[in-house]
C-alpha cells in the first residue's frame, strides 16, 4: 500500500504521494479503482478478526478519500494529504498482532463521521421545512 500513498517525494520537501492521486486524475473511475484496491486492507483486517469498529473506521477512511477524490483538482490534493491506505495499514498493524479491542479514538472517529453524515442529511431538510413555512405564512394562496 506504500505505492498508493507514499511512492514518490516532492524534491526539496517532506511531502510524499503515491499512485492514488495520479490514478485519481481519471475522473470517477480512478477514484473508484483506488478505493477498491484500498478495500484489500479491510478484507485482510476482516480475515485477521480485527474488531468491527476498526474495520468500519477503515471503510470510512476509504469513503472520505473516495468522496473527496470525486471533486476535480481539489480531490487530488486531498488524496495527497489524507492517505487513507497508510492510515488503514497503521490501524491493521496496531490491531492485528494480538487482536486488541477498539480504542476510544476508533469509536470517536466512527461516531463523529456518522454524526456528520446525519447532519448533512438532516440540515437541508430542516432548511427546506423552514423555507416552506416562511413561504406559507407570507404568501396568501389566492
């Protein structure tokens, strides 16, 4: 997975990147392809019986990378900085040798992402409800 996130170094800096942002330059298909490759770590984690919440955290890392990667240019920059495969490999190394329980940080990450997704779903609905209420109270219907 080093090839996807840290294969190359920008000369004169400590900034490293891999094939993930390069392949991600191909719209949609590149990001989907690198996400599928990244799922290999999650499959290995499942085989090694890593706790479910850690596997979910790995999937969320890949999901964030995938969703951010869909945005042209900005997504490729996020690919260079987020490095979901490196994060997931570190999680696998930490939890796999002797299956360890999920840490508080694993739970907080998962709960935080789920809360953000729920907020992204609920807030537009609340705004729409508020707009409709405002229109209904100010505009007479005939």
